[in-house]
C-alpha cells in the first residue's frame, strides 16, 4: 500500500506542505497549471531551495497583491519572513550550488482588495475551474473542515461564516495546491505523527490570540497533539485541516519502506528545532497493510425512547460511520437499556460525539483507541444462471477465505423468480469460488 506519512515534529502550515510536496517530486509545472485554472488574479508562487539546521528542503512563498496583512493561511509573524534569496550563513559558493526557481502567475501585477469570501464563494471558484473531480473534492473537503470550525468558534452557521485569512488567495493556493499534490502522488492512505502546536500568541483578523488558534484547536479535536516544542504558531488552521481531512494517526506497529522524503521549509527561524515538516512517500508491508488505528465509542442509556434508535443509527451511518450497533442490556434497578456502540476512524470522532450527546440521552461516552485489522476485500460481478450478482471476496495472507453475495441482490432475484433466496446465494458462491 502506497502511503504518505507526515512527521509533524515542528508543526505544519499550508506553504510548508506545498514545499514538502514539491520536494517529494510533485512537478511545479503541474501545480502551476492546476492553480491557473482557478482564474484568480494577482498572485505569484516562489519556489526555492532553503535550509534549516543544515537540512535542505523546499520553501514555497505565495505572494499576492491583495492588500491585507498576509499570514500563512491566516497567521504571520511580523519578524518571521525570510529573505528568500539569502540563505542564512551560507557562503557565495554554497549559494551558487542552490537551484532557485521562480514561477509567476501571468496576472501577478494586478492589485486586488481582499474580499471576505464565504464557503459558497470558494466552492464557485473551485467548481468553475478545470480541475478534475478528485482534486475539487479534496480541496472542498478541506475548506468545509475549516468552515465548520470557524462556525463553531463564532457561533454562526456555515453559510454565515466569511473566511478572513483562510479566504485569501494565498490560502486558496495552499489548499488547492495540496489537493493537486495528493491527486498527483495518489497515496492510498495518509498518516501523521503527533502534531506540534507551538506556543505564544498569534495575530489574526480578530486580534491577538493564544496558540493554538481557536479554529486550529477545533479542527484537531480528537487527534494527537503536543505543545511547547517551539514558541510560535507551529500548526496553522490550513495545515491542521489538510491533515484532519485527508489523514489519520500513524498506527504504532505499521511497517513501511521509505521510497522518498520531502522537507517543507517554514518561514520562521527557530534556534532549538528546525522549522520544517518532513513527509515520507512509502510502501507498507503487505502483511500489515490491512491494520490501522480506529476508535470505539460507546455509552449506556436506560432512559431513551426506543423510537430514537433508528433515527440515531441513520444519522451516524449517513455521516460515513461504518459500524453502529445498539446492544440490549439490563442495567441498575433491572431497567432494560441499550449499549450504543460505534466503531469509526479518528477523523469521525467529533461528529460521533456531536450526534450521541445531542440525539441520545447519554451523559458520557467511553472513547477507546484500538487497532483494527481487516481482511483484504474485493467486490466482483459474477455471472450466474440467475443473472449477474455482486460478490464480496475476502483474503487472508493471500488465501481466499470468504465469498459473500450481496444479500439485497439475492433477495430481489429470489422474489422475482419465486425461488428460495438460499438457492440464489448458493449459486453465487459456487460460481465465484
């Protein structure tokens, strides 16, 4: 299985991610071509080789003509900006060996006032482009993740939220550029380490706020973080949303072989720790490719109307939760009750909490991380004497262990032909084996 693994020992931002993607091998021309299709004016993309603590990587700077305080997707420190053509403490001979490439948008010189775009504005920009459906979906998912967090912070609906910094051109470039990169690299899974948040304060449109910014905290809710490794904003809302939308925590026992390594260099100089994100492109061992981290969320309820069971189950399943069950039990005072049990990915945890706390009568949840192992599976269409039936095949260590026809199809065929459903199932299994 092809994976991307983000080592976020010094956090992550939108431009750091773009630098790491280019350093991994995403062609700058591919990025520029895709970004040009957004038809946004007044920006240029600078791509250079830079170093932190002697480790060289790629630094990306999105320069725009929108007249606003520019932050890396919202949070820029006045003294943080690096002079991109002067690598610190390098001799002229070393500088001569560095490759500096500048890619400029053709409309870079046109000035623009920065509008406060809302989610609908962003959707229109992306959907009007010629980007493929996968890129559009990834980019819009990242923006929606940020919009949900901002809506919660400001106690508004998603439709009412107007992006400030994250609606700026530089942030649109960061996010759509991330989606273009994922589409180019085509990882089957994205994983990340514990995420450094940083410390201190940050200036944004609403004033000076403590790190992490409120939106960043909400975006990373339920994900592994630590704080204090650096004394500035190490992870920004865009960086957080890229990880939270596309990835999950790295399983502790996942074995993998590194194919290539990319370093995305940040604009902040930090004497104690190199300000960069390291990203591995890797292949997992086959024997471990079906194991990953998951979350078990459960609670006991003995005072809930049973009529709510179907509604709560439907809401959870409708949000992409793969496994929901209600287990009847007897609780104190011999009351009939339910255990609500949900198995989901870490990224699902915020929505599971929201639904269970607001829709059920529970007062508390048990959240248990665990390792989930699954068989390798494949859906195939099988021709039988009763017609075509979809069958799910499952393998263990390369050996076929189960063949299961789709029950709904078998039931429909049995009803239409007036034969027992078990005859249809038997025929499908025989033809698939």
